[in-house]
C-alpha cells in the first residue's frame, strides 16, 4: 500500500470516528438537557402534529429566517439546498458497484452536479454579508469565517474535479470500498487515484467532519431539540412539569 493510500485511509477513519462519536455524544446531551419551562416561540402549534409541521417548515424552508430577513434567507437556503443535492449525488462514490444501485442516485446526478455552482453562490453571499454588513461583521468570530471558507474550498475543489481536471472515479470508488470494508473483501485494498485536487478536496472534507461536533455546525441536529421550536403551546390545558422536577415532587413529603 502506498503512503498516500494509507494516509488517506487513516485520515478517513479518524475523521469518521470523531464525527460519529462526538456528534452522537452531543445528541445524547441534547436529549438529556432539561427544558424546565414552556417557551415555544409564538405563534406556536397547539398539537404534536402541528409541531411536526412546524419543524418540517423550519428545516425544509427555513421559515423563521424567511420571515426575518429575505436576503440572508435567499443565500442561506440556496446554499443548504445545494449542499443537500451535492451530498445526495455523492452517494455514488460509496455504493457497492456489485449491488443494484438505488434508482434515485442516477436521477439526482445532473442536479447535484450543477448545485455546486449555486452552493458557491450561496456561500459567497453569506461571506460577503459577514465582511460588508457592519453589524454582522461586529459579531463575527474567526470560526464564522472559517466554516464559510472551508465549505467554499470544498465546493470549489469539487467543481474543479467535475468540470476541469477530472479524477479517476472508478479508482476512487475502489479505494473507498477497500477502506469501508477494511480491505477484507476479495479485492482488498485499492490505491487512491493520484490526483492532487482530490487530495485537497478530501483533506478539507475530513477537516470539516472533525470540526463539526465542536462547532456551530451542530445547528443541524440541534434545530430538532430547540424548545422554542419543538414545544406544543398547551400550557393552559396541561401543567408543564419537567421530568427532573416531577422526580423532586414525588420525593417531597406532603
Ligand atoms: C437540518 C439541517 C440544517 C438546517 C435546518 C440548517 C439551517 C441553518 C440556518 C437557519 C442558518 C442561519 C443562516 C443565518 O441566519 O446566517 C444556517 C447557517 C449555516 N449553516 Fe446550516 N442548517 C442545516 C445543516 C447544515 C449543514 C449540514 C452544514 C454544513 C456542513 C451547514 C452549514 C451552515 C453554515 C456554515 C452556516 C453559517 C452561515 C453564516 O451565517 O455565515 N448547515 N443553517
Ligand atoms: C469522503 C467524502 C467525499 C468524497 C470521496 C468526495 C469526492 C468527490 C469527487 C471525486 C468529486 C468529483 C466528481 C466528478 O468528477 O464527477 C466531488 C465533487 C464535489 N464535491 Fe465531494 N467528496 C466528498 C465529500 C464532500 C462533501 C462533504 C462536500 C460538501 C460539503 C462535497 C462537495 C463537493 C462538490 C460541491 C463537488 C462538485 C459537484 C459534484 O460533482 O457533485 N464533497 N467530490
């Protein structure tokens, strides 16, 4: 096995482990964090079904951002939706060629390919906002810029591979299959294609996976645990007692 194949295989394992273990840990923490008060942002849904609709609107349409600022919504939504299409297109690098490929993976390809441009447009808009809008610049920390720049770098290097300097996709798939099966299948370990732009793309992607659980990118799982978004407005019908307060109540003598 060449040095680069070994290096990227280890980098891949480390990044995947950190991403899954620490993001999982944060999610467990979110599940366990008490929400002692009823604080749904008004107007709030009156039923559990209403909460589901609210969360779907929030995650799919960025509804509350839309109501607060149309420009940020436009760039933010375009970036996230493009990222979603790009990631769906990426499934083809991880699927096993010997099994039938899910029907939607070929269908999504052209959309995912051109979504890289809209992803760059969305990210550039968000970066320009941080640099030129005085009140956003004032509250921006280095990590706010870092995430946007890292994502721009990933999108740009990806675009270069798709449209300018192609990399050997079949060989890349073989490398990934070798890595995710720990080289235990009959084909064993396969070398990573010798493509500097692919090395840059992968390095940036693995860095993003490593910073994910320690950064504001946790908003992706976090949105589902936000009490202002996931609570039912039924405080008048049902007394709200947080689970830890209920336990205290039970142990208290009358
Ligand atoms: C459930 C999925 C997600 C939802 C609902 C979501 C929603 C949002 C919203 C509403 C904003 C605020 C925009 C603003 O006011 O500035 C935002 C910002 C951001 N999101 Fe997400 N997001 C999701 C997943 C992700 C993922 C997977 C990534 C990247 C790996 C990502 C990267 C970012 C970045 C970098 C920003 C900051 C943009 C800036 O203000 O500079 N998001 N997201
Ligand atoms: C281990 C994970 C990843 C691998 C192996 C990978 C590999 C690749 C390859 C080989 C291409 C060129 C496609 C072609 O020539 O047709 C590409 C393109 C691209 N990648 Fe990745 N990538 C990974 C993760 C990501 C992530 C997490 C993002 C976004 C945050 C991303 C964003 C892009 C973009 C925007 C393009 C250009 C559009 C496209 O062809 O889909 N990649 N990637």
